[in-house]
C-alpha cells in the first residue's frame, strides 16, 4: 500500500511540475512579446520558486522548463545567433547569499532593470547590429530601430570589435502617458516592461521613437583591448557616450548596508525607471569568465537580488471608476495600510476581467503588494460577498456604458457610449498644454484625467479657473501646497502666448505648428480670426491648400469649437508677432542651425520664428548648405561644432547673430 501511495504522490508531483511549466511558459510568451499580462511578477515568482523546489526534490526537469531557459523567443522578426550567449543570472532574496557569492573579492552593485535586454555590436567605430536577448542563444535583429532608441551612440571613437549588453526601458511617467492615450483596449499594456517589449516589436521607427525607449548599458561583453576591471569598462562606455546603469563599488562586508540604501532609493519614489531588484558582479571580469554554466546561468557572471514582496491584507471600502480616452477603469479603494514604509489606500484593478480573475466581491478582504516596490497591486481576495456593481453610466458625462470583449484576448472592459464625453478627448487637453502649444508644465495626461473625472475640467478655459478647486486638489494623493503653487504659476505664465502656439493648441485637424506659422506670418491672428468668423477660405496662403483650408472652416462650423475659442480669448494675451519680410528680410536666403541654450530669445522656437520671419531657414543638422551654426558655446567639441569646422561653416554666438541679423 505504501509503495502504491508513493507512486501516486510522484505522479501528482510530476503532474504539478508539468502544470507549472505550461503556465509559466504561457505567461513568459506574453511577457516577452508585449501581450496582455497573464499573471503578475509576484505570482510568476511564487510559481517559479515552487517549480525549482519540486525539480530539486524529484530530479524531474522538463527540457522546456523556464528553469532551463534564459528567456523566450520573440514572435516575428529576423532571428540571429548571439556571438556571446545572453544567459540569465541566478536569483536570491537573501543578502547573505549575495555575501557568500561575493567571497572576499571587489564587487559592484547595480540595478536589475525591468525592461528588454538588447545586445549592441560595434565595428570600425560604427553600430552594426542590435539583437534582442530572445531565448539567450538566438535573438531578433532590430538594427533598423537604431535611430529610434536613445541611450547609445551610432558612432564611437573606438574602432575595434565591441559588444555591449543593456536594458531597453520605458519610464513610469512615459508609460502612464502613452498607455492612457491608447484608445484600443487590445493595444494597452500592463506595465512599462510590457510596453517596452511591445514597442520593440513595432515596425515603424517613428512610432518607436515617440515612445521614448532608452537603452541602459549594464555590461561591456567584449572589447579587443585589455580592460579587465568591470568598473573601468563602465567608465569606458560612459566616455563613449552610452547611458550606463547606476553602480557602486562594494564588498561582502558592505553589501547589507548598500542593499538597504539602494532599496530605500526605490521606496522613496526616486526611480522613474522600472527596477525589479539589484545585481552584483565581480570587478575582475577575467575571474568572472572562469565560471561554469549551470542550466541557463553562468555561475560567476553575476547574482541577482530580488526583494521579498511584503503583502498586506485590508478591507475593500469601494471601487472607484475612472474614465480616460475610451475606457472606464476600476480602482480599489481600501482601508489604508502600511506597505514598504508608505501608506497605501488605492490600487488599480485594471479591467472587468481582472475583477473576475481575482474574485473581487462587493465586500471582501484584499491582499495587496507594491509591485517592484512602486505600484500598489491587488494579488488576492478573501471572504468575498456579493457581486461588484458595474456602473450603468459614465462617471464623467453620465451617458450609458457598455461592456467590450476583446476579440484577441477575451478581456472585458467597460466603455462610455458618448462620443463627445470630455474624458474621451484627453489627447486634445494633452496637446493643449504641451510645449508647442500653451506650454503649461506639470499638467500631465494622468493629472488631467483625474481633474476631468472630478468635474474640474470640461473645456480648455476651465484650466484657467482651476484655482476654484485648489483647496480640494491640495488634499489629493500626489498633490500638495508646492505642487499646486507650481501649477498656478505655470497656468498664469501660459496666458502670454504666441499666436502660432495658440492656434496649434486649439487642436484644429491638419493644422500643426508649421501650418500655424504660415497662417500667422501671412495674415496675423486678427485677420485669421476675421476670416474664421466670415467663413473666408485660407487656401491662398502658401502651404495651406484647399484641404487644410476646408478643415479649418469645418472645425469652426462646429458650435462647440466656436465656444471653445470664444471662451479662451479673454483668458490669454496674444504676443505681437513679427510680420515676415521675405523680400528684404535680414536672413533672406540663409540657412541656420541653432543648437544649445539661448538667452536672448525665450527658446529656440522663438529664435527660429524670427529667422523665418526674416526670410531665412532653420535646419536641424549642419551641411554644406548651412550658412551659420549658432551656438553660445562657440568652443564646444559637440558633433555639430566639429561638423561645422570640417565644412568651414562659421560658428557664431547668439550675440554675434544679433549684431549681424538682429533688429
């Protein structure tokens, strides 16, 4: 009987291992390809730890087990073998394990960034290849995106063969703004890492560039020259103009203190780049290379430390529903609890499917963590009673709601059916406050979503009366006396605006900054406004044409747009514009390149406007056609200055420009 029972137990254990492998691999496939998040990192880690324990106990290890693979092969794209396998690091949650691994050798502590690992290859001073990590042996070639990712140079002074590994990340700030502006639920992303992965699967470099992906070098894999010290290798990369991951020298004895210090940096909210742990590595790269390979880990390449997630139970108070762009999203509001040293009382529930998956009830106990020590997240539910009431009307405009089921993933989301709901036009508000428009600093898309849902903002002019709600805003999470004061100053400063920026801010379809410049420089704002009121066309303006002219008039025919403009005019003071003198302009026929900070003009856009008004042109790069490079740091060794010297292009300061071409 005992023998039969052992066989049964073994079969059950093997079945459990197979279940874990299947579930983890399915989650990994979504994770590495930018798809919907199937499970949280917390859940993945718990299941992975269980799998490791069962494999160790039984010796039953499946070839496809995630304990044996460094990543997951991405879908699509041209595949290519890595010159040096991109193996993953062994992980621990115990500082004592880090100390044991460090031995008595000099080590470095750095962030374990939560993004997508890329491998860059340089030859003869030029970037020749970018590969994703893929499964660690084979990656996807994304070299065509080299101009769309920041953080590394395309050319370097070193002419030998060089291989650099680093993490492509998207900041929390950019993630929140990008995700909130995505209208299609099927295209939304679960977290910044998910967004970075999905972004690097895109084929349009312009779309990738707009998402602000940043490369952070974390190791110099190969260089022909002899640089043994990891620290010196990182210094070399910095000298070559790479963004390198933060790092600090350490020893086994100093590790506990440093780990605590770096952990507090995350808990304080200092980090806008997602991190999910720390990494230590030997300074002696020759010693590190002598390690063996166990599974998919190089034993001396480095050791990753992951924080012990602190989970806390709390009672759900209610679910708050917030509308943004196209989706009404649920947020759990619960009895305040202390997690990782801060008080937490809210956590996103993402969508209706997540409410169902967790089993959230009208009354229940929630288990909450701070994912990566930053984002509050519900990971479990107990004692659920009653069903969550799905709103029948939009919290912003009170129109009827509808449930949408994704054809791709089956995810259920809630939507407002009113196409004119203010919350659906967050993009317009984002454009209105942007630098090229009214330039109101501090009003992010997320802030405006909050203010729209609170009823503070219905149209653009309401932004200039936010002071009516400052007492309430000061009491909100993420705000305070100083932030409200800064907001008020930015709003007041924006009242003085160039007509070009104001026209762009109105969000007239097909009218960008270039078209707005042509209108203002040809007509001036008063004539533009007169033509709007009288219904006169604009196609006589060079570069506008019939299509854009019709777009302007159609926009003004809409009573809501007319009301928007009428409400805005008393709130602003339009700056006087310089009327163009294309025939006798002081810059006629000359192409300028403007770089660096300016001090006479408010910004480079104002400088550019003056040059164009005087019949000149402003280009972005120095070429044989450039007449002058304007740089207040005339002796700079920047690439533009070097190029100008090579081509014999005069480099002048802003003051010299004014002497030659000023009024």
